[in-house]
């Protein structure tokens, strides 16, 4: 499974290339080191979202709960799957199959939608959401800023613009409505890295979005992309984590990667200490 044994001794944040890369593999949240995964926490079902907020890492998923991962403390219960967490202007927000957006830590409901909410994104001083409904909305005001023919699965801020992708395979500059790319299958994830925008699809392709250039081809859907310490990483149900642009396998022999996050040295030290000494 690619899980490593706990390792003793002090570590620094630059001791290895992937230091600070945190991944969710099915129900486990792990640190990556030297081709192995070191377990930080385990949930009772799929982990679907990771989010760094105010110096703490949080997770949510199919288990209908949200945890502060760093301390392994439950902070919220939800009636269905948690699909997205987003830090916006000092507040952590969550959304999911329960068709609501909440301030996670206060529990206050701030928006309701007619379908599952797949994605939240902070951009230009506002919070945006998309999901199994026609409109992309400015979450807190409820204003619709775009309409799509199928579900919106991902939103990303890049180069001073907001972008969206989803089930129809089309990627738009959200606020202008301009179509910038078309894929043959669903766009599952968008990620900005090194001044370029990348997308991953249900067919297993990873492309440089605006240049229309394919950079990788996986055997199964790409469910996670993450920019970390000058490198782009990808994962999915294909049993590997790759350093994408170098097509270098980082970890192999694992189950599905469902989320990734890049965390700063201080947060990573806390997470790594828990892999060494238990929770």
C-alpha cells in the first residue's frame, strides 16, 4: 500500500522534495516522504477535501464530518457528504451534497442551492460556488454570475481571473463567460501552477489549459492536482502519485488519491510529529 513505518529523529521542512505535501488516500490522510505515505489520520469513509485555513489543516468527506486535521478534532457534523472546504477572508466555509454552504466553525448557514454543491472558490474578495445546478453563484450575495449546461465540478483562481470546468468538458473564464477550452470528457479539477493553468479530466488527461497542450495521460480519472514547492503533483484511482510535468512517480502501489494539499513548514511539522508519535 506504500505506507511507511514511523521514523524517529528531528526533521526540517526542506529535508526532502515532497515535505509539506499532504494527500488523502481513500480514508487516510498522509504525509509523503521517500516514496512512502505516513499516516496522520484515518476517517470512517472517503476523504474528499483538504483545506488550509488560518494555519490549520481541515478535512471533510463522505463521512459527513469536518475535522481539524492538525489536532484530529471534529469541528462540525453535516447530514451528507462534504465535497468542498474553502478559506475566505478569515472564515472557513463548507459545502456538499446537503445543498448548503456553512461557516464551518460557527455552523451558520450562509447559502442554499437546488442541488449538490461541488466546489467553492475565493476570488477577488468574493466567495463563489458551483455544482449540480445551472448557475455559478457569488455565494454570500446569491448573485448568479454564470450559467452552464451541466454540473460545475471545479473552480480555480488564476492570473487575475476565475475559471470553471465540469461535466460538459468545457472550461470557461467564469465572469466573462468566455469559453477557453473544450475536452472530450468531464473536467474534474483545475489548478494554477507556475503561472499556468492546468486541468485534469475523467479520461485521465492532464492539460495545460490555455495553451491546449497535453502534459500527461493516466489510466484512470485525475481527481487531484496540487502545486507544491515549485512542482505540480497529480493523483487519482490509478494507484500512483506523480510529479506531473516530469512524469516522475513519487509513490506507487496505493489506492485512490482523493485530495491533496500543500502546507507550510510549521503545519507540516505538527502533522509529521503525529506520524512519528501517534495521534
